[in-house]
């Protein structure tokens, strides 16, 4: 399974997002540290979920990093995050 698919699956199962965008930005980082020719090393993820309500930006990011710890250890070198509640996304 591709890493983008793994990210989508894990975040969907855990956070039931109203919106989830997973963008592979690896091509923009060719030649940089952690980049691999086959890609899937650098991502930007936008998650809009009610699960973030009442949590700080740092707490939200820790939630996502915790859910994706295995992928981060295996292959993902960089993960940019935008984490919003549904009210913030409007």
C-alpha cells in the first residue's frame, strides 16, 4: 500500500474528518535530505475534524504524529500539517 493511502486510512479511521487532503510534495524536495527517488517522503496533510475541538495546535499535531508514528519511522521524512475544526475551516 502506498504511504499516502496509509495516511488517509489511519487518519480517517481515527479522526473521522470532514475534509482530508494528502499531498505528496516529494518531487519538490528531490536532492534534499531524506528524499528518495521513488517519492513518498514529504507530505502536506490538511485535516478538518471535530476531534480537534478544544485542543491547541500543538496537541492536534501531536495527535496526527502519534497516529502516523509508524510511517514516520519507516519512510516519511517531512510532514506538514494543517489541523482545523469544522468551525475554523468555514
